[in-house]
């Protein structure tokens, strides 16, 4: 099992939900408004007058075999709008209750 943290431009919410549904990933935790900026390129998303957009974030726990298909779908979304930014980070899960 792996934890996948996905940070994305708020406008991609529907597309992210479609990816989760397509891959039959049911459980997640969702944060509607988070702030941030990319490490290399893209616009900051601070929710301010100068940088008005915001991101959202999802944390989901998936079987290891679903990680690659999930990352592939996230990458496709990112490539569709590279300035907006979608990132996914995978972490090991040692135990869960």
C-alpha cells in the first residue's frame, strides 16, 4: 500500500475525481483550498490579489499496483495545462488501521 498526495489547480477537481473513479480509488481526504507554487515553473497559487488562484489537495491510500496507472493519469492532466501544475507524491505506508 502507498500514500499518494496530489496537489492540483482547483479547476482540475472534476478531472481528478474522474481519474479516481476510473481507477476505482474510492477513499481519499480532500482539502479544497491550499496555497503553493511549483519548484520549477508555473504560476504561484496564493489566493491573493496578485496571485488569485488556489490549489486543492487530495491524500489517498492505494494498493501498490494502482500507483503507476494513477501517476500516468496525473501526468496526462499536467501536460494538458503545464502552467497550472498538478503534482503527485508517493510515500510508503508502513501500517494502517
